[in-house]
C-alpha cells in the first residue's frame, strides 16, 4: 500500500515538475502578455484614471476653498478636513498598490495631538508632513494617471486588435470589390488591408505591439510605485527614528545579557574559587603550629587555586574587552582567538588603519563567537578568517569545511549575533548548505 502511494505521489510530482519545466521553457517575452502580473498592472493603470480624477478634484477643491476662507476661522477646519481626506485616500491607494502591484508600503506616522479636542486634532493634521505629502500625491498622480491610461490602453487595444485582425477583417463591407480595413482614401485612391500578405503583416505588427505592451505597462507602473512609496509611506526621518528605537532596545538587551553573563561567571567561577581559597588558607593558618607539613600542602593547593582563579579572571576580562585588541588591533586579537580554536584557523587582516573602537570590538566578538561555534558544532578540519575594508564598510568572513546546516533564522546564537550587528547598521549573511562548507559574512560600518 505504501509503495503504491509513493508511486502515485512520484507520478504526480513528475507531472507537476514537467509542467513547470514546460512553462519555464517558454520565453519570458512570450509569457508576459498572459501573466497574471501583467493583467494586474494593467488593471491598476485602468483604475488609476477615475480614482485620480476623484482624488485630484477633492484635493484641489478643499485646498482652494480652505485657502480662500483663511481670512476667516473657517479656512483652518476646511484645510484640516481636506488633508484628513487625503490621508484616507492614501490608505486606499496603499491597499490598491499592495493588492495589484504587490507593493508593501507601511502606513505613515500616526497623528499625535498633544491635547484632546478638535482644535488639537486640526493642529496635528496641519503640522503633519505626511498629510501634505499625500496632498502632493493627489496633485501629481492625476497628470501621470492620464498619461499612463492613454499610453497603456492605446498599446493594449491596437496590439490585440491588429494581432487578431485575420479573425475579424471580414466584417468590413465590400467597396468596389475590395474589403477590409481602409488605411487611406481621398475619393480617387483607396488602400485596404485585404490580401493575405497585408493581413499577415498587420498581424505581425499587432504581435509586436502585444509583446511590447506588458513591458510598457511595467515601466509606467514603476513610476506609480515610486510615487506611492515616496509620498504615501512614512518619512525617512520617521523610519529612521523607528529603526533607532529598535536598535536601542537591542543594544540595551544585549548589554543586560552581557552583564548577567559576567555576573554569573564571577559568581560561579572566580568568586567561588576565591571563597574556597580563603577557607583553605584559614585552615592552613590554624594547622601551621600543630602540623606544618599539612599546612604547607594546603598552601600549595591554595597557590594552584590562585593561579586558576587568575586565569579565569583573565578570560573574563578578555571576554569583556581584551587588552591585546586595545593595544595591537584586530590582527593580533583575532590571531590570539584563532590560536585557542580547536581547529587550525588561517587569519588574514588587510586593514591600512583601525576602525572605530566600538566597531573594532563588535568585529572581534563576532569572529570570537563564530570560532566558538566552529569548535563546538561544525566538525570542521580547518577554518579561515578574512577581514578587509571596502569604502566605508568593514567586512569580515569566517569559513569552515564542517558539516554545514547553520541557520540564523532558527533562533540560535547566530540570530542574536545578527541582531547585535543590525543595531549598528551591520549585516550578517550565513551561507551554510547541508554538508558544508559554511561561509558567514559580516558587514559593519567603518565609523559609528
């Protein structure tokens, strides 16, 4: 039963695959007139004309009436109502762009009146930059919608009409023994598209128009995308503020996690050893007079505990900010980290000067954590670390020949590392197919 099911499933899979392959073999230029994207974009252009007429009329009327009434108090409410209406139309336009163009544009920053009441709301609307940008959209989109509609409908109609001309040319009546579409006539000379050659050429011209129309419509809607994205979305300043707020939260969480880690390492490591050392030295002091040999052995043991505690404190200090990084830079610091890795690591740092200290520290900890992952999880035989500069960006790449399968989206340490880099406008890219190799590339700003 299972084998029969597997066989049927395999047959269906092959049929779907072969069908997809057949579709893929059709050139893009021939598929374009029949693709759903083309028809959605054409529908967007068709709808743009009536919507833009309505929006333009509303915006110009409300602004003109409001500006004319500014000599009285009534002008301010009319202007505020007009801008509020433009914001509502903007929401509809973003929804239309999302549904027909697949364009995702976030809503602009909401109104935040400082006080309650109609007057505070009107003030917030009039002071909002997004309100005026959406008014500008209403004015600018109208002439572009008229142009787009005329161009798209002309190419679409002429293309399909000429392409299908062999199917309907017979509908024209016969004049003087000739039938078909008349191209020219002045009472003495007439030119008809009526013989097989002319009909074929007409169809070929229609085919060219039909094949070119999807790309023309796509170019027209590209301008619509720019208008919607630039005028109906949040401002760059607002987007940057939101991004900085998110980055600040990541930095605060990362700092809190680092503090908890340091506290835990101190409490469970060096602090516990120092407490035990104090107790051992106290016992040795008590036995010093009665049993000097036992006291000497206890002092020797305590000496070993002191060395271990010092090593743990050095490791902890290195984890906070290693002195070699401050004194000698990334090359020496990364070489020291690579020497502690369980696999051979080649380190190459090509930097003519040192980046900002904060960026240098993030780069160091990024490589350190990636090498720890290689030691623990990769099963690699060798690895390499490369650091270089491109314009105002610091790039580093860690490669290993391990088993692969690393995924930054799986909530692992790589995800936290990506968030830490994102907090300083950095990028982390993980390329780790199953079976390896794993290539992790990080990009950081040179100055922060």
